[in-house]
C-alpha cells in the first residue's frame, strides 16, 4: 500500500517536474488587471460548479480540480507545514501537498453551499511583496457582506493564488496551526499526519 | 461553596480589569497592533472551552434556524439592531467617529419611525448603511492594549479589553435609562434571540471548528483574534502587511 502510494507520487512528482519546466517562462510582469481578471475567472468557475446543481459530494472533486488549477498548492502546503516541513524528504512533501489539497477542497468546498444565490464582487487590487492583493466582497443571502481577500502571485511561473483571508482570517496561518496540532498529537510523525489528513472530514 | 468563592473572585478581577483599562485609557498610550497570542490563562480557558463545547453539542444544530421562518428572523435581527443604535451612537461619539455617530442616529430615527419600531430596515432602503461598534472598540481607539485572551462561558472567545468593554456597555445604552421597565428589556431580549438564531444558522461552521479540528481551542482562539483585529484595524484604514511564503 505504502509503496504503491509512493511510486504513484514519485511518478506524479516527475510529471509535475517536467510540466513546470515546460511552463516556466521568462517572467512577464503581471499587472493589477491580470491579477483582477484571474480572480474574476476563479469566481466565475466556482459559481459554475455551485450553479450546476449537482449534489455537494460531487462538487468537492470539482472544487479540488479548481483548487489545483488556480492555487499554488505546493507553496501553500509548505507554509502550512511550517518548520516541521524542513526535515521532510521530497517524497514526504509531495505526499503531504497532495493530501493537503484534498483536505482544503473538502473543508472549504463544503462551505460554498452558502454561496448559492449569492454573489462575489471584486473591489480592488493592491501591489504587495510577491504579487497582488485582490479584495472582494461576498454577498450571501441573509448575511452581512463578507470581506474575502485573495493573494495572487506569478512566482510559480504562472498566475496562482497562494493565500485567502475571510474577514481577516488567514487561511494559511489557521491551517498551519491546525497541521501543527495534528503533528504534535502524532509525535511529529509527518507520514501518519499525511494519511490522517487524507481521510479528515 | 468553592464556586461562589470563585465567582466572587472573578467579579473582583473583572472590576479590577475595568479600573485598570480605564486608567490605561486616560494615559492615551499609542495604539499597538498586536500579532501574537497572549494567553497566560490557557489552562483555565481550556476548561471553559470544554464546557462551551459540551453546550454547543447539546443544541439541535441548525434545526432552530430552519424551523423559524426567515422573515421572522429578519424582524428579530432588525429590532435588535435598531435597539442597539443609541448605544452605537454613544460609542461612536466617544471614539470621535462623527460619521458613525450620524449613521447610528439616522438609522435609529428612520427605522423607529418609518420601520415600525425597528421591525423593518427602512434606513437601508434610503442607503444609510449599517454601523456597529461597542465599548471594546472605543477602548481600542483610546489606545488600550488588547490584553490577555479569555474564553468566556457561553459567550466564547474574548480578550481583556473586550471583557472590560462588555462590562461598561452594560451601562452605556441610553435606552435603558430612557425606557420604562418592560420596554427596556425588549432590546436585550431581541439581541439574545438574534444571537441564538445566528448561532443556529452558523451551526455548521461552528461545529466544523469544534468537532473537525484536532485542537479546537487553538483554532477558535486563532480565528477569533484574527477576525477581531481585522475588524478593528480595517476601520482605521490600516493597510495589512502579509507574510511572503515565496521569500523563505
């Protein structure tokens, strides 16, 4: 079982490596308009899934696919792992990254049900260190508007978001704390934590 | 017996807290935006958290919010909001927030008269936006530090500054002085009902944090502190600075 997972991941990491070489290109400076358009596309794609009317269980894999396309999962997973990630092997990191992606899609995707009948409006773009801060407002039915901020960067070679804030709550920081607690509970064993993350929620 | 002793001690501590924060306010210390977690009472807070979690688990989930018609929930929310406006006006005034004072006063006037004693949010129809604040924010504006983190029974996560604010807010509502006995409790009753209904609507999210997390205490603490700090700092137009994960 373990070997199977590892070979699979090894292959995936290899393909990923080849792809990123193919994708990597001389950095053309991203503009505020690019970043805004990127988030506008992301929102449209999220709503396409929500409005499709499929049951929630079927939405989750679609959200995970969107997350894979729009987010820089590797950097997010690395940040969430924090200092515990430094001693991890590349294979461990890849396995964690994979589990993390599914976990985030499940955890946050389940929340998107509340977006039915609502809308998200892009408000502004501001230059920050690794890219742009895109401020949006989510208008949900029967709730006060919610500030949603996306941080976008092209440091990975393509436009991707690498963090999200809901009413000031930092997704990466919150998940870093959660992953930290998981690791503590498992005596710092990353492999067990990764397996548990896969089945979490 | 021990409990009585404890609560007497807690009350005394709270009184001290109010006095100390009051003094700190007078000193006009510069505002510091905190980032870390200051939780010296973690052991006690964790006990309260376990208690709160038990209470949350004994509720009927989102059942209440589903059973009560949305229209009725909106009316409760509107009345609660309207009855809190004089207090919001007082706190806005204390913060030197003239615009907030104007919004709260206008909303109270419009909704009390045109909104059938606050049942209808007529002010929003006239594009007078909602405004909410409390004495906790007033203390923040006055430069009072955040204080230690507390998890309060039933109420949940809070900080020293917010606890002091809550105590003072028991006395800053002009309506409680202006109204006669049964009427002056309408606002409080509406506020409590509104809170219960809101928690019920959010029960999925609350149980996600409480049941879905390895350390729900740490998650609730982190989420609360981030949200409250954001609420306070974003009103003063402070630009957020972000960690750059690509830099490491």
